[in-house]
């Protein structure tokens, strides 16, 4: 009764009903990369569109660069409802118990963005997102980043060149196995800690799409980088399922539209952002960039593709086969 009286009072004072309507729904969107990256720019685009389409009924607060949470914490925060949206790398879903996502980490499984999109924009991708629901998470979209290069303080032309070196990886068992297949020692570490670990020599090298390497200034502490394109790094945009299902249907529809358009935006800019970052690294003169010959690339492939078979029991043969079917990848034909 009291609230109703207050409401009528405020309207009588000349405030419109809309002005005294409920506070906006706040979506805290946390991520670990810089604003000036494919993911950072897409998160900002989502904010812009979500606020526009909901006419301010939703406010999106973007927290970039691990300012709110680091990798592992952000997953926990989403499940607890402390944040509402994330876009973790596909390599970071294993610790959540959704090991199938590590299929995206298999070395050389995608030759290019077209192959990747056959999966992320098709039924296999949808099925993978559906697997998150049992964890209280709703998968909304896949956002592209790009293909990874290897970096270290010594030149890398052959798999043996990183033998015995400590290489930072994301929290994916497939990536750990990948480094072992090269004779390197994998070190799992949060993204926010990589620059310092490289600078102080805690690790010798790492792997990244160029946009991540450049915006975290890793090129200042890595003398060599090789364009191996040995694996893909991209994202799943996820939300807390209870939060999402609890939104008014109209608002959810508006947010879905904002997500659809920001996904198109993300996937449009990813390649050019990575190309630009590579040129910026080159221009800095701090890191020597090496493009392997076809024969050198084949040596990396031969060393790395056996990881597919080795990780089959973890990822599931069916998931791996469904991607081979989409892309035409055949591990026996190298
Ligand atoms: C990494 O940890 O290297 C990446 O997952 C960071 C990111 O989100 O692109």
C-alpha cells in the first residue's frame, strides 16, 4: 500500500510513470583482455546496442583487462551471479567440466576462419553451447579471435627449438598436451599474469593471436615470434541461465538482437584487428617475426596432429569427428 501511495504521489508531483519505474537491470560483463581487441570492442558494441534497444531498461557495465575478475574467478562469479556475462576463451571451459570445448584447441583442426565458421555457425556449435546448460550457464554466441603464433626469446623454426622451454598455456588439457608434443613444458597461468611471467623469466614463451600479444605488450618481452597458425583462440559469450531466463521476454528479445549484431561485428573485425596488431608488432621492431616455410610448417603439423588421437578420450570421439565432418579435416592426410 505504502509503495503504491508513494508511486501515485510521485506521479502527481509531475514525474512520469516511466521516470519512477524500476531501476535498470544491470549486466556486469567481465573480461580479461584490453578494450582494443576483437573481444573488447565487441563487448563495448554489445553495451551500446543493448542499452539502445532496451531504451535504457538494461545497463551494461563492461569490466575489461581482468579489472574485476581473473580467468578462474570470473567463471565462479558468473555461476554465483556476481556477474551476468562473460566471454571466456573456448580453452577455459574444461575446469567447469565441459571438456568438449577443448576440441577447439586441437592443433591445426581449422585451416582458416571459413572452416571455423562451419562449426561455430552451425549445428555442432549450437550443440556445444547447449552442453553448458547443465552448469547453470546459457551460451549465447561464439565470438572470433584468431590463429595463434608461438613466441619466445630464441628463434623458433622447428618443433625442437622449444624443447625443454616453459611455455604458458590457458587452462586446457589439450593445450598442455600440445606443448608436451613439442617437447616443451606447459605452464597453466591466468592471462593477467603472463606479461610479468615472460618479463621475469618464469616462463620462456607463449602462444597467442597477435591482438592479445600486442595489447598486453608481450612483444616487449619476447624477442621472437613465429607465424605457426597452429591453433585457434576464440570465445563463447555466456550468461547466468537463471538471470537470463528471469528477464522479461521483451527485454530478452532485445538483448538477443543486440547479441546477434555484436556477434556479426566481432566476427567481422577479428581478422583485421589481428592483422593490424601483427603490423604494429613488426613496426615496434622489438620482436623478430618469422614466417615458416611450407616444409617447416609441415614439421609442426606432424608433431602436433597426433594430439587429436591422444585427447580423444577426454574430448569425445563423436565431437572430434563432427568437426572433421564439417571442415573436411583428415588427420591421415598431412
Ligand atoms: C588467454 O588466456 O590467453 C586468452 O584466453 C585471453 C583471451 O581472453 O583472449
